[in-house]
């Protein structure tokens, strides 16, 4: 069976989702999970964008074994030099060079004519080959480019040494039949197209990213660029889990296979959601909370008689195993560590001590501790951005005819500051106290609270999305059995993310 190469760009395009910034530790954790999931290529960042992007790509390249590690670069010397330094520690490095080829991008963004673009693309693909054998090229906005010009560019960059040609639908404009035809045309019209892998990268602005990618496969594409949970710029990218399960469930149609261990899909989705703060919608295909729930009585009856009456995939196939009781109050550190290992989590000794302490506290409050709880604790310890502010003290009172009042103590470096405030409810009071300490004002755009597991003693997980006065949006999350404390943690996490995001320079990418 034909193999489809799965190129995951969660750490690059996915990280460009508004508010999704992750720090190096979070990126490494996700990259390790992507390796366990069995992706072929990890695009781990855009090294020239910032120092922290550079470091993240380099660390992933040095630490993560298995997949090919790729970095993104514009068709510029500076970008390629920096990208090369970042990916070279990998056993299998790749440099991904891009340059726009559509009239609108060439005329207004790049202010260059066709011939100049053609030369620049070929020149920098060749230049990148000095550092690494594996070079990929993307003609940005390919789906809105003139087809004859696009074919000339593809031919030239293959000649210059590109081994993969990625055709992006950068703005999510294509529709499946049209996009499939584009891939077929490139495969038939470009004389040396058989010397390169043809890849696609689809955006979801019209909700067609997965459909367009599958149509491309039916027309000869061999690599798909996608992200976990479909996160990415604007409406996001093609969702990895949907592509993979589409190919697997309809193998009869596609006659293709991937190397993905599908039982790892749900866990990966969860980890990415936690570390980016982007919540998965309940009705999301494959990994949404409701993806395998049957509500209608007639469906439930059918399911009981024979599962396949209403089920085309088994929840176990994607690792949607339900919660399992694992540990209790008397479980020791060894059992804790072993269970984490089974869940695919490998913590440093220092983090393990912190996580175990959290587990003990939780087990005191909550009789039964489930896998979901353990993952929540661990994800809390893998702080997604540097902790500029940390909560060191917390107290509130509220009730009928009592004015809600919250006192918060935050630590920044060695300085500890304490403030209290009243408000419309304890959460509002708490956010006002945090505002007093940090001096940062945010508008709360979204607030959600959910239980990590069933039961009244469950850990509460709070996600917030806030906007600064100059319009920068960030998200944050926090967990605790005390929901006001979880709310405070989520808000402080958002503050820390905001401070982290400020250092980055945004750049346009495919
Ligand atoms: Zn993209």
C-alpha cells in the first residue's frame, strides 16, 4: 500500500494560533508525544522569528528521536543560516524554504516580478542544500497562483535540489475538486515532478482543509502537512487526527497507509489542548468529548444489538479509553512514577518531586485518582511559559449577604506582593487583586470551567482568554479542586503568557 508521509506542524503553524504561545519545555513535551504518535516529520518552529523559537527548534532537534526535524525559513540568507544552525543537531534535519508565487502576494507584499521570484526561489533552495540534503520548498499561496508560472517555479526548485514540494492553500480558498486537479496538473505538467515528493498544506477558512488534503491524496500527493486538533493561523490547518482516521477508516477508497499509532491520538490531542490553552470543541470529529457518544434512544438500542449499526470507528482505536481508577492516597512515589511512564510521561527528578507532592495533596482531598487527574497534574508542572509571576498565597470569602473579597499573594523573582480586592463574586475580586499587583489590565473574553473527571471531588480546570489594552490575545489555564484557585492560576498563566508573547516578532508564513 502507498505510504502517506505525515508532516506535523503543530509546533510551527499551530503555535501561530492566536494566544497559543508555548515555551521550550512545552514544545519538547509535545514533540516527544508526536514521536510516540509516529509522525514522520515534525516542523518545530520558525527559527528566525525569535530567540526562543530558535532555541526550541534546536532543543527538539537534539532531544527528540525518530521523526525528521524541520525548521521553516523565508527564501533569505539570514533565515536559512539561522534555520540551518537550529536543525543541524537532528539525525534527520530538513530546511523548509518558502516564497510566495501568487500575483497578489508578488505584487503587493514582495513587490517583485515573476522572473525575480523564480530566480530567488531556485537560488535559495540551492543555498539551503549547502547545509542539509533534505530541503523542502513551498510556493506560498500556490492555490491562487498562475498555474503555468507555478509549474515553472516547481520545476526550477526541483532542479535546484528541493526533495519535497509543498503546495499550500495558504488562505483556505480552494475547494476539493479544484485542489485535487491542481495537484494532478503539477504531477503531469512538471517534467521532473517524479524527482520530488508532492505535499500539501491546507488551511481551514472554509472548513475544507481536511477535504482538500484528502482530494490531493487521491490525485497523487504523498505528504500531508497538518496539526493536532487542526490548530493554526486563523481558522487553523487540516486536522491530523481527521486525515489519519479518514485514510484508515476508508482504506477501501484511498488504498493508503500512514505510520501513525492511532491509539495515541486522543492523548496527543489532550496534551496539545492543555499546553496551548486551546479547548477542543465537544463535537470535534475523532477527539471531541462527544465524538463517540450516542444520545438518541434508537441509536443506543442499535448499538447494544450491534455496535457497527452506528459506529464506524471504535473509541479504543483512537485511545479514547474512558477514565480508569489508578491510584489512591496510599500509593507511593514508585507507583506514581510507573503509572506516569505507562501514560508516556517522563518527568525530570525535580518535576517528579513537585508533581508527586501535588498528587499527595489531591489524594487527600479526593478519594480516587484517575489517569485524567494525573495528566492534569503533570501538565500543570510542565508550565507552558516562564513563570514570571507565581501564586504563593491565596484566600477568599464569599456568601449570602457577604461582600466577596479575595486576597492574592504573588511572587516575582524574590519579591512577594500581596493585595486584596472586593468584586462581583470571588473570581472578579481575585482578578482585580492580581491586576493591582501586576499593573496589567486585561479584558476577559472567555472563561470556562470543567471537571477533569466525574465525581463531586473532581479537579476543576479553568481556561481563560484575555485581551490586553492594545489588543493582544492570550489564553491561560489552571487546575485545582478549589475552583476560585483554579481561576486565579488560569489568569496568572495568561499574564505570564502575555509577558512571554511580547518578545516575539510576528512574520507571515505559508
Ligand atoms: Zn499555514
